[in-house]
């Protein structure tokens, strides 16, 4: 009798709980299917109506009117009725990694078929790009994972104080990217995006032309154009001709001599690390990731100026092509978003290619 009473008492408690769980499960809404995620990193103020950052043009122009909190991330996310979601990660690799992971693990969203478009401004190598240009990134090299000596203690025969992790001299072979020093983007998808947008008209003005005139490199003096190239991603905002030489050599080293550094960014290695982990967990498809960086400023000083003097001008309001670069990110990124939406019945399950 005591055992029976105990069992009946246990069941009287357990069964209502099971019933409640079943009811709660039945009431839980289905995850929101997302077609495209636009990733911005920096915003000056509000999402709309004031001086723009990387987020604002997307919010205003594709009507991202649905605001959804993202308490585990940097900023709320926004969606429109077409299935486009935009996230603002915050500046530098740590915030980007945390915000992307927060979004990727959020059960409210079905990101299994989503395409990811990272669209933001960057510093550009004047040997390869001009102010206001747009670069579809093929490879991202992490510029933070390293040993480093103070510049005053670098051996005279070293080209830099940066030493690859687990190595004892700069660019010591063999290169080892086992800690996340190199991320490859899907070349087929990247080339598709480039082919779709390579002839996009980009904004130019007298101020940008004047800024370009102080650089002797042929690419630096060109009107803005769309290109493909490689990126060094670093939470440190570096600047100067000598560090540009390091970025080119660092890219050459980690890509086996095949890469060409064109743009700097402060977030993309963090974003890609989180997306890689989320891909492993089956939450997203990393083959669907695109990175577009547009040139708001050169990564080094012009002729007749020191790197320190040039650094004083590296503020948002003083960039030679800040607004033009924001416009370029939208102008080049928008046709890709539109194409994915227009062909969703096909692109949901099959990735586009440049051969189309």
C-alpha cells in the first residue's frame, strides 16, 4: 500500500508536468525562415534618421521595419517581409564573434538556408584599390594571432616585429593556420557576386579625386571600381606604409603566395570563426557567406606626410570617402540580395554560380 501510494503520488505530480510541456511545445512558434542575413559592424547613432553608419542604409532602404531584440548580442536585429534580416555586431573581432554566435544559436530563427552578406567599410591598399571602390573578399587572414616585439626591440635583420604563432622568426616556414589564421570564402559564390556587380556605378566626387592625387600608385588614382581580393582582419586599427608592407607579406605567407592583400577590416575573422562553429553545429551553411568591403580611406599616409600625421585624419568624419564607401556597400551588395530573393525557389537549395 505504501509503495502504491508513493507511486500514485509521483504520477500525480509528473503527469500534469508532461501535459504542460506538451502544451508549451504545441504553442511554441515555428522558427522564422531567413533568406539573407546582412551583417553590419558600425553605426554612428540611431538605426534611422541621423548620420549613417554601415547599418542605416539597409534599414531604411529595404524596409527592415520589424525589430527583434537580441539580448545576447550587441544590438537588436531587424527584418523585412521578404526574409532579409540585418544584424549590427559592434566594432572589432570580439563583439563580432559574440553577436554572430548569439544570432546563430537563437531558436527564433531558421538560418539553415540563409546567405550571409557582410558589408562594411575598410582601409584599402593604394597599390590595388582606390577610394570608394568595393572588394569582394576571397580570403581573410587574421592579423592578431601572432607573437609581437616592440618596434624598439626588433632585430635589425627582421622585416617586422610580428612573428607567426608557434614560430620564432618572421614568416618562418612552414606556415600553419591551425589556430584560425586563414579563412577561405566559397570561390564560386564570390565570383558569382563579382560577376553580377562588377559594372556597378560607384560614387565619386572632387574631394575623393583630390585625396587620390596624393598617391602615385596607378590603382589609387582610378575612379572607384569593383574588384576581388584578400583581407587582413585585425582588432588593432593599424595604419602606415610599413604596416601595409607587413599586411601584404602576412597575406602572402598564409596563402602560400597566392593571396593579394587589398583591404583591412576589424571584425571578419571573428565573424567567420563563429560562422565556422555554427556550420559545424548544423545551424548555418558556411558555403553561403560573402564579404564585401568598400574603401573609405587608404591604409597608409600620402606622399609628404608621416604615418603619425596621417593617423590624425583617420576618423569617420574625416575619411576621404566615408559616405561614398557606405553607398558603395549598399549599391554593390543590394543586387546580390535582390538576386537571391528573386531566385529563392532555386537558390534555397542550390548555390548560384558565375556560369549562370
